[in-house]
């Protein structure tokens, strides 16, 4: 769980365990891949020589109505302005220009609904829909600068709604379709959104989920909402307020498809995306237009080596996560990619659904999260082995540190030992990828995000803000502004300064711990507020989790530090055994001892968990991050804190009842 506002003074992590740094396997790109790569080694030197000239060159990837006068205005830090004076329209860049260049018949989105229904949307189709939605919003009185909330399932209309807002200069705020009425209402109110775009529901795990009903509940407490536009997706019954509610097919699909995009200032607000808070109010991260699109477009091209004419790209994220914003909507569409968009979960109607989609659409680039990869490992190697995955040529990972074990499994069982893997570190706040291998250049190490991308200056510093030497550990910081950086927290400049810019002078503090190995490559260690202090030693949760996952009987693990009278904090691990492992009675007890000893042997006796609990599931956010805060509550026998951002609210009951029965 991410929350920087209330962390205690963090302690240095220079003395953390050495285990991850002992990883010696390295995988250079195949020669053929390297020879055809979009970006080569020279990009690093070019960007180091003149960072602003480098980004200025990348901005020329886009079509601007008016050229900028200045690349970066950093005279009032931490408030950055990129491409000052420039003007562009984001939707024009993502849609119109591809149509104008004669690529209107190219498929933009192969959409697959969970029940198996499909839609094929070309760039011309997308253009028509975005223009219609832009006209419909304008007719409802939405103008540039107004906020529009989007609360949708993974259907093409979600992308259309975002692009329509961008087209007319309205600022969108996408809220995860799984969030509660309170969470939605809080975000709508914070941004004073005028319009909500939603659907009757969406399909998840074979069932229609209700969205409109939640919007109704949120709207009752959100006076700013004037209109609610509803896409018919599931056909379920919904309550209707004639003065407020409108069907998408009545207002959008009947609107004119003629719309001329107006250019907006490079610093015009494009979207707000809320990062979940624990006890504090969620932070509305504000992104603007020119710099954001420049970096989303550049990184999507560079990191995924996108060849728009031959690649079929698939990012499995939800549109309500920043990954969906930058790597389903803005990055791929600005680059004219053909992509797959999938509505449902990976286990519906069967556990091979992802691999079936790869086989069906001949997907070449797959971008997913470690949580999904660990789930697939748990389900067994035979499932992906039953499908033809030979179209894949590149794999990506995002969201959490990827354990070396999961990385190797991904490479072997999904990538057929031939596809480069890009482990991409970034945040809602950074807007786009910051640290990642370049797939045609980097000899990647399993579990390392490797180096900052060209044009990005990341570093690891100690408590005194000094850069740590190779082999050292500390806090991940960003030393120079970057084009897609957040501009502020919506409505709260002070909190923006306090949260990200006050821990170290003149540096952005990301809130993550990291290490540099002997080659200077970066290893992410999780949020600093998750680091444990055991008998005076700093131990990262990531390292103990990776040690547990490296045991053949473990599928997944989450580790927390619980208050302990003798050691200050003690390590408590929640562990999901792999399928088929016997955990009943004595066998469970024996497994626990085996795992405690395994960790002690791998990392040293100091890291031996005080307690290991065998559990069926772990609490996760919708983007797959483990909510260690809730597990800490369990480990310290407290009542649970806020569970509104949990993906599945029954998980905590499962864990608690399993514990009571002695598991
Ligand atoms: C894109 C996204 C950001 C936090 C970030 C870090 C963790 C993301 C990671 C990673 C290690 C990676 N994180 N990618 N940790 N390796 N490749 O996830 O944004 O939801 O804002 O989360 O996620 O802790 O600070 P967001």
C-alpha cells in the first residue's frame, strides 16, 4: 500500500541483506533482436550530453499545432513546465493523424469481452467514436478545464471516453471499476466532476458486475454531478433518473462524427488519477498534455521496441490504473499500434485464457504484472504449454518488484527462452516508465530493473542525501525533472511539495528503497514504509519474499514486520503453498519449519521469520499490489484498517478464518 504522508523517519538501508545482489544470471538480447531494435546504446550518451535536446527531439514524435519556445521552465521548482508555449491536441495525435496518413483501416483495438464476444476497431472507427463522444460532451455543456469522471469496465468506450475528454480539453479522472461508492464519491467530489461516464456493468469471473448502481449511490453525495452517461454492456436492469441519466447509444452514437480538434497548451491539465491513501485522503495526481504524451509515446516505442506495422501488443492492465492510461491508451495509440484489449479475468472461462488470446491474435508483445505471473506459476506449467506462444517476441513486467524466480519462469514458460524481458519501474506520479532495460541493448538480470532510461536521472541516496556507491542501498530518488512528471496534487500544492520534495533537497523522493549492484544496476526493494527493522538490521520485505518464492513448494509470499518485544520488529510471513502441496496437520507444521530454515539458509539467520502462516490468498489492490498494511494488522492482532481498495474483500475473511483453524 502506498502512502508517503505518514511514514516515520525511514532508516538507512545500506546494511540490508546481500542476497539479491548475488544473482549472477544475465541475458543479453538475441543478436537479431538487437540488430533491428528501435533504440540502440547510443541513446544513453546522446541524452547525457544534452538532456533537454534529447527530450526536444522526442517531442517531435508528436504533431504540434504550435511549436514550443522553451523546452523546460524549472525556475519555480518543484513546479515544472515542459514545452512552454507549445500547443497540441492529444486525441488528434492518438487518432486523427494516423487516419490522415492513410492508416485509417489499420486495427487499433482487437477487443475481447470476457464471455467471448469480440469487436474490431480500426483507427477510422476510433476517430468516428471519439468525435461523436466529443460532440456529445460539448452538447452537455462540458468545456475545456471541466472534470469528467470515468467509471467503466474494460470496454472500448472507456478509451473513447478518455480520448473524447482529451479532445475537448476536459480533464478526466478515471476511477477503477471495482471501487466502492464511497471511494468513487470521494474522488468525484475532490475533483468536482460535472459528468460521470459509466456502464450498466461489466463481466468479471463470468458474472455481470453492477457499476451504474454504485454511481447512483455516489451521486447522491456528489452535488457537482450534472449528468451520467451510461454505456449498455451487460443489459442488466438499472435504476434511472430521467433528469440526470443518459444512454451512451442515445447521446453519443447519434451525435455528429464531424469534430475539429482544438489545440491546447502543453501544460493544459490532461488527467487526474488518484493514488490510494491508507488513512489519509487519496492524492489526485495531476498530469498535463505535451510532456506527458511525449514521454508516454517515447517510452512505449523504446521499451517495447514497437514496430507499428507488424506488432500486436497487449497490456493486461485495467484502464483505471496508470498503466492503462499510459500503455493502453496514450502510448500505444499515439504510436499507431495494433493492440488487444481484454475485459475479464485470466481464469474465465478457464485458466488458459491469456495464452488462448496470445495464440488467437498472434500477440507479439505482452506487458503484465508480477502478481499475474506468480498466479500462473501456481496454476502450473502445463497450462501455457498447451498453447502456441511462438508469436511473442518481448515480455514486460510492472507494478511490483519481480522475484528472480518469477522472472525466470516468465522467460522460460511464456517467452520460450528467446524473448527479452523488460522490468519497468515507474509510478502514477512519474506518468511513464523511468527505469527499465532497453530490450535491444541491455543484458538483463532476473529481478533487476537495471538502469534509468535515456533522459532520466535516477539515483540511490543514503539518509544524508549522498549518492551511495555501487553495492550500496538506500532511497530511490530522481535528480532532474522529466517530461511526464506529475505537476502537482490536485488542489493541494503544499501536499505535493511535502510528500515528494521535502525528504531530500532538490530531489524527488519516490518512496521506494533500492540497491545498486557491483555494476551499478538498480534493484527495487519495495516501499520504504514496508522495510523491517529486526534487531537493528534493515531487512526488505522483497528479499524475504523472493527467498520464500524460490522454494519449490511456495507459490506466493507476503512479508511484514510485526512489533516484537525482543527484536523490535519480527518477520511474519504469509505464504501460499503451490497447488498439490500437503498442508494438513503435521505436514503443514513441517512445511513451516522447512520454509523458516530455507529463508535462514538463503539470507542468513537474522532473516529467519518468527512466524509463517500458510494462507489460501493474499490481499491485493486492483493493480495487484500486496496490501501489507492489512497483513500487519493481522500479525499484530489489530482490527483491520481501510479495506476499500482491496480487489476482493472476502480475502481477509479467508485469511483470518484459516489462521483461527490453526493453519
Ligand atoms: C506503474 C505503477 C508505483 C509503485 C512504485 C513501486 C512499485 C512499480 C515496479 C515497482 C519494483 C517495478 N513498482 N513498478 N517496484 N519494480 N518494476 O505501478 O504505478 O500504481 O503508482 O505504483 O509500484 O513501489 O513506487 P503505481
